[in-house]
């Protein structure tokens, strides 16, 4: 019995010792785990909602709630690299969708607000278009006469139709009138639209006119037909000033301008044609437009423009002799066309305002201009204008133009019509009239043919 009790005490002691060892091991393991979890961990973490970033308090709560299921951080589901990347991608897509939805919901309001701000800023800014003083020299008389005509409050007068050959100063004169009418302060709504050859009218043209006029209530989703309707409604009860420069084809007027305008409105059209009988807009309002053939520059104005383009003092006394003669011949060859004078002067540019280029340079410019070569036109502007005008003609009109250029210039008009009648029949007269409307051919006071 004594031996039994000794064995029992020994077993209890061993069990107690083993239990103590287990407790010590558990405490050691717990301390090690605590040290492991107390290490600083900095890592981007996302919940299931990709745009919700986990804060420090959320991480603490997460670890407390994990309890005995905690394992190493790189094994946790919520910091898995693949899920992390997926959450980042999902967040970006969600943010893009939010931005897109916000833009679609607010773009109309923002667009209209921007339009009102721009319109107010435009009204507060000087509206006149810039023109160099030398460019307008020689147009003063035409400007004064036409401004006086437009100033008369005539309900049957809508505006002007300025026509003339290319390079004669139509755009310059239209710009002068535009600035003069704006200075008078009678037009709070105004627009200046310059067209390019035979380009078709689209939404960008109508939007530009509406923007310049200060209109609102339209956006980039409107069609050209809708924009024209808005323009018609906008100008129906306002005194508007609109200039359309360089009209070529009927569709440009039909698709750009309304058929009616508010009282006191003025419309100025420039074109190389004296009329556009095929245009519906023209047939509607042509009786309300005053036609005006732009007059080319006088000899005095031509010399002034040629010298200023050559960087010479306009009042410079040109030496008598060959140099003076060359200047006179060059001015005569330019026929008063501002563009030809400007381009010729640019070729003769001098660094000293009182020392012109040698006479040889003047003769070279004159010879090039008389031959129609491009030496006088380094950028091809003058030739481009003439080519563009010629190419816009139909084949029959091109043949008529070349006939006059080579044989029939200075001949009686009746003789030319008889010749063309043999080729083109009854259409000969209408073809010639079309050339006259484009200011390419004309009949002199004695009935002889003249050309550009």
C-alpha cells in the first residue's frame, strides 16, 4: 500500500510538472505570436466595396474578430494580390462610370452656363475686327457711301451684296462696314463668317454664328436643321448684324442664313458673283439687298499700297527715270487690285524706308506679273485665286473664257456671241451672263469685250 501511494504521488507530480511545462510553452507561444502580430504592417487594403479604403480602426476590429483563426497576413483573403488587383480595377471602372453619369446628368446645365459666361464676355470685349491702316487706304469713299445707305432705316433694305473679282478688296470693304456699324452701337448681336470656296455648310458653321450672336439653348447634339431653326427664331425679333464673306454656291446661303430677320437687321454678303439665281435664299431676299460692285483702287491709292507693302515711305519721292517709270508700269499692271499690289510690294521689300530696291528688281516683278508667272507671288496667293475662279466654271464657260483671253478680247460682243452660238446654241447668251456675274468678263462702254 505504501508503495502504491508513492507511485500515485509520483504520477501526480509528473502530471503537474507536465502541465506546468505545457502552460509555459503555451505562454511562450502566445508571447511569440503577440510579438509577431505587433510588427508594423503597411499594405493597401480594400473591403468588398472597392472604393472604401480600410482605416486603422477597421484593421484592429478585423484582427480582434478573427480570434484563434488568425494566420500570417499574406494568407489573409482580404490582402490577396489577385483580389487586390481586381478590386483596384473594379474601383477604377466604378469611378469612371460615376464620372460619366455625372457628366451626362450635368453637361447641359454646365454647357448653358458656359455659353452665358462666354456670351457676356464677348459683349464686354471690343467687337471690331483688326485691319491695318494701310490696307484700308483708298476704300474711304466706298465705305462712307455704303455706311450712309445702311444707316437709313428702310424696312425694304436688308443689307448689301458686295461682288467683284478675286483680290479686289471685297473682304476688306466688308470688314470696314462691319466695324463701322458696330461702332455706331446699334447692334448687340453680330457675327462675321468667312467661308472657304465651295465648302458645305455644317453644324460647325451654324454653331459659330450662334455663338457670335450670343444665342443659347443649343448643344453639340443638335443637327444642322435644328440649329438653322434656332438661328431663325433667335434673329426673328432682334436687330442683328451678320456678314458672310466669300460666298460661292447657292447651298452656302440656303443652309446658313434664315429667310427673315428682325427689324433693323443688316446682312452683308461678299461674292465673286453678282447674283446667285439658283439660291432659294437669294430669290427670297435679293430685292432687299443693295448690289455693289467693289471699285478697284485709284492710282494714288495703288501707289500708296504698293509702297507700304514694300516697306517704303508712302510720301517718298521716287527718283525720276527708269525707277519711276517701272513703278508706274507695275501699278498699271496691277489694275488697282489690292492683293496684286500687296504681293508685288512684298517682292520688292526694302530694309530702308527711303531706299527702294534696284530698278532691275522692279522690272523683274513687272515682267513676271505681265507673264502671269508666280515670281511676283511667292506664296501662290494670286495664282490660287485665279485658278480657283477658273476651276469653278463649267467646261463651256472655261472655253468661253479662254476664247476671250486668246482671241476675242477687245472684239465686239455681238461677234463673240455669234461665234459661241455656233458651238453652244441658245445657251451662249446665258453662259456669257454667268461669266459677267462672276466678274470675269465684261462689256466696255463701246460694246467691246473685256476680261479680268
